[in-house]
C-alpha cells in the first residue's frame, strides 16, 4: 500500500502535537500489556514515553526496547517531531509515578481495575479541564495531532466500546492478542454496568474507561482548529465517547500494523462508530533496523503518537525516503541494540 491510505485536503500553518499520558491498573494484570519489561514496569511506561518524546533518547543509554526487542514507538515519534520542528506537549491525565518533566496537568487519578470498582474518578470534570486546554491551544495552532500513552488502554477501550453498544474488537501490543483475557475482563465490567443500570456516557467512562479518554474528548471539543487523533482502537474508543456526547467525531490515524490485526478489525469497528480512519504504512521491513523490522511481525504496532507523527511529517511535505533517512540518522546518534 502507499505510505498514506488517504491524502486528506487539510491545510495548516501552525501544527502542534500533544500526548496524553495516564495509567490504568489493568496494565499490571499479567498478560494484558506488553508495554514494559514486566507488568509492574508498565506503570512507568507513560513517563518514559513522555520524557523520550520531549528530550529524545539518552545518548549514554540504550533506546528502550520491548521484551522482544522492538524499539519503542516514542523514538520514531521524537525523530519525526524533530524533523518537523515540533515541540510536543505532554498532558498528565493520571499517573502512578509523578512526572519529572514539564507537562500540563489535569490533576486526574490513575485508572483503577474496572472489574472491581470505578475505573475513572470524576470523568466529567476531566472532560471540562480538557475543554479548557483545547481552547487555550486554539490560540496558537490550527492543527492538533493528539495521541496517548496508556498501557492496558486497549482493554479499557474494549470495555468502553462494548458498553456503548459496539461489537468492536481491539488490537494489542502482543503478537498474539490476549483476546480471552481481555474478554473476561470486559465481561465482568459489563456485568457491573448492567447490574447498576448505567447508561450515561460519563458514567460509562467512570465504570469502564481510563483517565485519557475524557481528557482527549474534552480537548477535541475545545480545540477550534482541525484535530487528528493518533492511535488505533484506543482512539476509536475516544471517538465513540465523543459521539455519545453528541459532539463531532474527529478523524483518527493509525498504522497499517493495527489495520492488519484481524482480532481488532478496526476498519469494521470504525464504520460501526462512524469514525473516519486513515492508515500509515511505516514499511519497517525495508528500513534496515532490526528493532523496527520486528513491527512487521505484529509486535507493538502503534502507540505514543507514532502514526500521527509519521502522518504529520508526510503531510508537511517530507517523502518516505526523507522519513527513512531521518529515522536512521536519529537512531544512529544513540546507542541502539540490533541497529
């Protein structure tokens, strides 16, 4: 396929990019997330992604790799922002570990396990704070690329999508999507929702979601320019939440690796939600970097604004060859296992 599945007619002069980071305690459930060396380590992943996207990799340390040896998508995101002269903004929606880098804070709490109680505290207030941020950013930009880093977020996405009435599947950072485990978590969550007669959109987020979702929906509502959500099934759940609030659904962009994941069937789910999806083919099989070639096996697939950053670079006039050259140059400046 071409580098971009569609070339939308979007004009912009002052693009900006932001990543919402948060935790869901579902990520520490063994087998749910591969976004860390261990389930416990996933609690630090949003912080590490935020720091890497802001500052780039530490030249004295190895670029972060997944347990199977994939370079974190945040590395590629940072390279693209560097090429596009973008200084990204990080939004803390609710972290276990306090960030040690500059970010906007909506003062949310980490997401809890939705099987046993409320997952998100005060989602409507987080939404309102997101609206305020979106309005502020509108003064400085006409295009917003909005992504996320929430380990375990595809499972909360499944819970929210199903709770809103969609027969959606979701992707995974694993090669083999742990659909049985995610299904069991979702079933228990949906039973709580059914037993308590929950139908209000914010109550569904409170019962089943994660802190990123209402913040992303709020920012999308408040921003006056064009919003492009960067991410796969997690951002599709945000689209579904936005629709449930009666607001206009922004388009989302994700990778071909997510589109190829049959367990997610994201194109079908997007049609069901009524969302417009664009797809980037990074073609890492031909880039000559082993830690990126592993993406072609279905590992990692997406995350940390990867698709949005590649999309923005291409829409800003850079060719696929330019993008490959920048990635190689960028990673070559840092210690990179299996380069």
